[in-house]
C-alpha cells in the first residue's frame, strides 16, 4: 500500500512459454480500503494499481529482458 506495508505475498505459478514469450500466473487476495496497491515481482520494479483497477482488470505485467 502507500505506507509500504506488505498486504500479501505469493509465488509465481509454473511458467508456460513459446519462442520469445513466457507466462506465469499468480494470485493474491485484495481488500478494499487502501490508497494504492503496489505489485512487485523480484527486482523488476513496482506496478501501482487502484482497487478498482485490480477488481476490474486484475494484473497483467510484461517484463522485458
């Protein structure tokens, strides 16, 4: 959240891939009421979402090499 409190922790599922593309699924519970939700995968940066964005669209992150 905006206070840097850890709200949830999860692991990546088994990857599925093809030439030049690999997809990992993951899920985590969210509870309405935070000012923002920060999703971080390893050292690949942070992705910031509102509750409405997560509820409507979930998370889809594309990471480059």
